[in-house]
C-alpha cells in the first residue's frame, strides 16, 4: 500500500479557523441550537463579482480548498473529491420556492443549476482550471469518509496528490424540516453545555474542511492517513468487534491507540453509543470530542479530522476538547469514530509523522 500524507489543511467552521497556522487559540462553546460559520474574508480568495453569485457552502468550500492547496504548495491537484450530505440546500430551497410562487411557469434556471451537490467541486475546478477527476459523494453522514476512501484508492493507484473535503451549509428551509422532526435541540437546554443538555436533538451547524493529500511527506505534513472504514448499519453489540477488527487489520490493538476522537453531539437518544465505548473498550484511552465547537452536520467528521491532524502535528491537546484525564507522552496512533442517528458509522486511522 502506498503512503498517504495530509500535507495541507483548510478549515472554515463555526470557530475562527481559516488561518491554518493557528489552532483554536480562541474558541467558544456553542450556546445556540443553530450556528453558522465564522466567515473568512472571501475577497482574499474569490473575485468580488463572483462572491454574490455563490451560495455560502460554495464560498466556504472554495476558501477551504484554496488554503489547503496553498499550504501544501500544490498549484494543480490531480483529483478533486468532495463529500456533502445536503449539497447547496439554500439554492435548492430558492428554486422550490420559485416553482410555487410562479406556479411552475417562467422559471429562471440559475438557482437550480447552482443547487446541485457537485457545485462545490465544480466551482473549485473552474477557479483552478482543473480538468482532472472530479467526483462528489453524497452518502449521508459518511459522505466525507467515502471521499477519503476514494482518495486512498487513487493514491494507491499512483496518483501523487488529491484535494479532498467535506462541505455542508445551513438552509432555513432544511432547518425548519429538521426542527419539525425533532432533530434540533431546544436552545434553552444548552445553558449547561452540549453534553450536559440531557435532551434529544443536536446543535445544527455547517462548515467546510479540505485536505491536500499526497504520496510524499513534506515539511508541512500533519499526519499519515492510514485507513478508513464505513458501515451503514451496525448492531450496537457489534461496534466493539468492528472497531477491534479495524485496528487488527492495520496491525494494531486497542492498547496501541494513543488518542480517540469521538463524535458526541449531545443527543441523549444516540450518545449512549459513544458512552458505551468510552466506559468499556476505550476506558484506558485518551478521549476527545469536537461537536461542541462545530455543531452537527453530515460532514462534521471532516472537522474532527482537522482537529486530529492538528493534534498529530503539534502533539498538544487543548483542555476544552478532553473527555477524560488520560494522557500519553507521544501521540502516534489516532482513531476517529463517528455515527449519526445510530447509523453511518465510520472509523478513520491517522498516524503522526
């Protein structure tokens, strides 16, 4: 198997993360049930005439990808792979509203054209004039992981560099639908913190994270991406065994894991899945979480990977990420586990360089 290194990262999130040289020096835990990104200066990355025509998710994706490529010193990627759960949901809502308001007549196609899930990957390619492989994966909460799997296969097939990322945006219409079916927390339950909210639903967020993957290690390298595994459904009793098998496939035991990054989101209906791992199989392993900073969205695990990559590089863990008090001298093997609504389980393994 070829080596796959994370050599550049770009992150636009609910925190001030657009500067890759700074790792969460300032941070705020989310106290609202719907949180939007901390907007970067889009004019530094996108021509002003184009900004007003781009949806928020597209702008965030273009900025995050540009930052990742710049850090890795890649002018033209050999592939662009994007994961998104909801796509450009704002423009989708606009088009559907226009259909109703205009009684299905005299419709302009602009919002429809810009609402497709592959709009982000397409706009990145247009900006770079990149005519290489360009694919978007839409696999619910494993959309980003599916993109990583494709990237690993391409690196193993002798591609030298790949741009891969996860993007989702908040649309007012989609938020209302999520609220109607009880997937968004009531804001008043967040006064004591996300994991202490003791309520159903999540803090609904958005973000865009991109990673420049290469088959060669550089001065900018954060970590090596070892493996990714995805399961649509796993019986709760089988999660432990699947995790152990994933590690065994990569020549590791649970004692070899120095850090586990978990996707706890405060939903009491499903967080018990993480809690069971924390209290049993992973009880002696250093544990952190991140969705109290990013909110929950289909590709929020890409923010988790950004966190993990940063920790691999700087070898320090901010206290506000910790779930327990376990510590190790050197962080080498990092395991990420995520699930959403009891489905879309994923394991990702990083190794520090």
